């Protein structure tokens, strides 16, 4: 059985576990403490980052983009019979989502309003780009069928839903088609399979304690893991 190693609230690992869940691929997962990385992890992770995936043959794969590609090559694509042109577009839109994981983490970690608004504005630009191409006649990014793009954006949409539920702040305010997409993703039935059973508690302890978002009633809507290099 393949094994994934990460820490509990890493969005990059959620993309990997999302791809595995979408294909019903069995796996085991081990979470480590990033402040005290075990030596065995450092020995097998070339860049010291999470997630890593250990294949059934014992090879260690790193970098989430490479892991996602391996899962598709080894176990089959989530969406079969995609043209080379469409596959390239899907990778581009997936990359746009994944490269904003740390932007969202940084915004949620903000300690004051000015920093929060500045960091959130960067995230809004990404959501605005998606809003412009989504079709509300579809449940998901391209159609009524799940694709790699949906999995890539799942961590962003999931975290936005948690923040809204506990603080009242909505990262997706002003983006009705993205909200529709978020609802479809959250109702899919796989989101819970992509995270640990105590994910929300750990998420709240990290992002919704001693941060600007912690007092949701005082967060104004902004128009339109921190910044550490620990995952990718």
C-alpha cells in the first residue's frame, strides 16, 4: 500500500489525498511534527518538505505536482480521454490554484487588519480569474464530472468554507459562481476523506486563534501555514 507523509493542515497534502480519494485508491498516512521533523523523514525527503509519497515499491516521491502526475499515470486519470490541449489547460488551472495555497495560509495567519487585507487581495485576484471562466450550468470546473482542476482547488474552497462558518468572513464574497462551485465540492462526499478526523480543531487552533480572523465579528469583507517553506 502506498503511504503519504505530511502534517495535519497542509493544503498540498490535501490535494494529494483528494486525488487518491477521487480514485478510491487505498493508502496509509502518517503525520509528522514540522517543528521536530524525525530523522527518518529528513533522510528520505530531498527538500525536507511535505508531502511525500512512498510508492508500493518503496520509492519516495516529493513535490505535490509530481505526486499528482504519478497518481494519474499509475492509477489512471480522474477524467479519461482528455485531449493533450485540454490536459495542458487543466494543469495550468490546477497550478493557479495550488500556487495560492500559501497565499491563503498567509492571509489566515495575519495578526492585524492591514496585513490581512493586503494578503487577502492577492487571493481575490485568483478567485476573480476563476469566476470569469466558470459556467454555473456545471457543478464543477468544466462540467458535471470531477476533474483534476476541482481537486487542485479543493483545499482553497474547503478552507474558505471553514473560515466562513466560524468567523463570518467569506473569502468568496462577490464571486457567486465560485460559491456555487464551492458548494458542489463540499457536497461531493470526499472532502472529509482528504483530512484527518481532528482537522478542523487543528485548523482552528492554528488559524483562528490569536489571529485577525479569530474575532470574526470584527472582520470587514475585503473587496474584490503561513509563509514558511515547509510544504509544496
